[in-house]
């Protein structure tokens, strides 16, 4: 497996397949008439159906889209559905949520789960009516038979539980879909807007205490000396305990814990560790040197260096992308209760199985003694794939002893101790032959390795590929291509960001291709269309990308945006496209204006092909949110001085504000292919589309983000 998306897709698909294969047990529990044909659903005698969702809801709508897949095959009455998030354990062993894999990895298992239950209900009705199963059909929670016969699913639940489970039930064809492809409101919407929904910070247990951890300003540092009486002097503070991440102040309220931590900090001195001298300036100098040194190869087609040497003209540019924070709206938090021979956790996590395992290990118990309740969460973006915050809470609970404890991070904790996305530099080279055609392409990426940090310092044999997504899978037909990664060490803990390395790599790739187009006098759209030949692009464990689909979204996006039309002075259109993970095809056209150095992004036109669309409203929300997330990275950065982050909150990390959000126009290219992901694919294109539009408007080429006033004047 070459990268995070492969890992999540494979484990997610395998886990879901195991659920279906090992837990298709239709027998009801003793004393009930509940029909539970598999781990995903339970049908009650009153006709309500409880659907267990094996993915975490973090705003992307999986608690709507995944139940829709089951409901479609089972012909359920959508108004009679209850939705719960599954518990990690024997039935759900691979609940990771990320890599835009939630729908794609569960599409077939959920359809089979619903279809199997449907056939069992039909068989139960047929037996009761003494007719053939082929004379029965299902509709809106009922089995219908000849001569107006009709039985509700609830009535049939007990009898259906006695039917054999079909191993390979017939699945519906898209033409027969009643729910899929229709606009469906978010299942959790009413609870969220009325405040009834439970997020991690909302958890309250009897006897609950609260804790805040005083951490070294330099990640990885440890307290050398402290006076705990300073913290204990604050009203409401009950204890100060040492944990591996620092000093935990335990109190009867979050406010008291924060105030106690503030007082404790006045007496604490630190051993700042190996990261105390880390700085952005020093890192960039090392990355620039690495652009010219040895590197690990991620992709090689032909001999790019030889082709560059033989080229009539060689274009070269350097692109720079900074450290980024996840900046989730809800800071990290977890509530842990150790009692008897078990531990129970309440938290919003993208990796519930890992939380289960690591919480148990932290308190000296077995995995099966650990229960994890997955709450809603206020933003994930890859940050909550990590389990550092939930493991920390378990360690605090163990050290403090007795009763449930909720550990809460504040905003400064979140920015300074994030699992940041690292900075990278990109050396781009293109060789042109005598006719102006691209004969060679070289993309060198230099920066810290997310994968190595994620693996605890170990180097993976697939490390170069893991850091080169969006670069190594360049879809363009160029005779000679080389993509490599030069690792530069950094002491900061790193983690996956929404769309991860594809964001900076596609930024560099699509902006540099725009440079090549203008240098050769070609239209950027036509150059892309010409380069989308019939060659295979790099595979990630599935079929090669069908580049006709990428061409189509390019043509749709540019057609709807009016590509080529005459614009007023200071206004421009910019284009970018990508075949995301060889499964989802996206193109974006940004329309911007630059007046007196001030940028305004007026509109982003986006065309997508993600296979069958489960819920159009969910897709549109993903595209709009993805574009907003990508555009924010035009203006945000994390910089380092003396081992510390300079930015500590939203006051100096200016994510996109509502007045600056452009109009977003979305066009879906309809497809009968299996659905693929939409959470990440829109993100990487926003930056290059806007920067290419800025060049079209001003003639100024920007190769470094974040933008500042000087870069536009």
C-alpha cells in the first residue's frame, strides 16, 4: 500500500466485507422478535429499522449517505429509520474514516446487506401466503403480493429471521433507484441546529471532572521543575498529575482547569528537547539544498534527465507550500472513565478501532475491555485520524484515579500541538522540443515525511510514493517523466490533512503546466486536452483512470465558466484539473479580479465525475466545503521560531471568512460507475485555479503561498 488513501480504502473495504461475511446471522436474540440479518441493520416489530453506520460523521454526511444505500436495496420507509454510529469491536474492525473512502468502501457491503434482508422478508411473506418468492415485491417497508396482499416488515420480522441468508442477493439496477440520486436532507440536521446533537465537548457523565494539560511550548519537550501548589491554589482545582505529555490539572470545571494550568505555568521550567532550535527559515534552507541533492524515486517514465539535456528549451520554476494546521472548529477532547475491569471512552474520532486499542493499552487493559462511543465531531480534516488526544485522556484518567475525566484542549493547544501538515518545496522542470511540445517533465518534492512521522520514525519502502500523490499520478501524456521525493528531517509531529500531499503537489503541477502553456503560446485548456492521451496513469490498486472522464469534466467546467470569453482589465480565469486517486475526476475554473493589489475571488465553477451520486445535496456540500478549505490555504500558514509555532489561533491563521467565499457553481457529470470519494477531490484544485486566474488577470506569476499584499502588487 503506497499511501494513506490506499490504507484506508483497503482496510475499510476488507473490514466491511468481514462484517458481512462473518456476521450474517439472522437469528433474533432471546426474548425478542428483532430481525438482525447482519451487523448493519436491525428490524424491529414496530417496523422501525436501526442502521449502524461504520464510519464517523464529521460533517460529510455519512450518517445520511450510508443509510440511504441500505434503504434503497431494502425498500425502506425513510421516515421509519433510526441511525446509530457503530461501536468498534468484533463486528466492526476497520472503522477508519478518511481518504474519501466512506461510500466507496461500503457501497457493495451495504447494498448486499439491504438486499439480503429484502429477500429474506420476501421469502417469509411467500411462505405465509404459500406462493413463490418471485410473486412478491417490496415497497416502502412492505412486502406486496398478488391480489393486493400486503404485509409490513415489522409483521414479518420474526419469520424473516428464520429464513436462510442469501449469499449473493440480486442488487438493484440504477434505473430502479427510488432514493439514491435524490436530494435528501441531512439526517442529523435537525438535531444539530437545535443543539440536541452530542459532540465530544457535550459529553457529561455522573461525577465527571475536567482536565487541561500544560504542555511544553516546544512539541516533545518535558517539564523539568514545577510547583503544583500554584495550580492547586485556584478554586475548583482538585489535583495536578504528571503524564507523558506534560502536567494535567484536574478540576471540577473546564474553566477551573484552564485557570489552574495558567497558574501552574508560572512556576514550570522546561527541558525543550531536540526541537528547541527548529525554525521555518532553517528548514527552507535545507529543503532548497535538497532540491539539488539525492532523492527517492516515486515514478519514472523514460529518461527525463536525458530528454531535458536534449531539449531545445528547458523551463524551470520553484514552488513553495507552508506548514498548515487542521484548525478544526471543535478542539481536541475526550472523556475517559476507568472502572472495574474496563475503560469507556467518549470522543469524536476518525479511527475508533485505534482509540479502542490504544486506550486499553494506556491503562493496562485488553482491547476487548475497552469500549468507545463515537460522538459527532466538529471538524476532522484528518486531524482526528490521530489518537494522541484520546490516549492522553486515558493516561490522565489513570493518573488522576476515579470517575470520568474529560480532557479539553483550548485553541492554542490545537494550533501549537497539532499534527501539522509539513512545508514542501518543489523544483519543476519541463523540456520542450523544437515544435514546442513537452518532451520531458521533472518534479522534485523536498520536505519532511508525513508517513515517517506517522510510523514513529520508521522509513517505509513506499515513502516516496506516499509523499508524491498528485505528482506521480500526473495524467498527461509526456514521453519522459520523473517524480522523486527528497526527505528533509523536522522534529515536529506530522499528520494527514484533507487531501494531504496532493494539495501542494497539484498546486505546483497545475501552476507550472499553466506556465508552460503561456511560454509556448498555447491555451491552457487546449494544452491539457492535447496531453490527455490514452496512456495509463499510475494505479493505486484499481483500474487505470479513464482519461476520457477527466477530459469531460474539463470540457464541462470550462464550457459553463465561459472559458475564452473577453474579460475586463484586471479580471481573469484560471484552470486546474485532477484525476483524484484514479477514481474521482474534477476540474475547476476560478474567476478573479485584482484591483489595486486586492484580490477578489468571484466564482469557482466545478465539474465532477464521482460515479453514482448517492445524495446530490451531500455532494454539493462536499464540493463547496472542499473549495472553501482549499481557498483557506491561500492565506494561512504555520511558521516556526525557536521550536514554537508563531501562529496560535484564528487571529493569525485567517481561514476563509464568509464575505470572501466565492459563488460556487457545481456540475455533475452523470455516471453509472460505482461511487467514489468527494470529501477531498475538490480541495487541491482551488489554489492552482485561483493562482492561474491571477496570472491571467495581472500577468504576475505567484509560486509561493500564502498570498500577501505584496505578492499581488
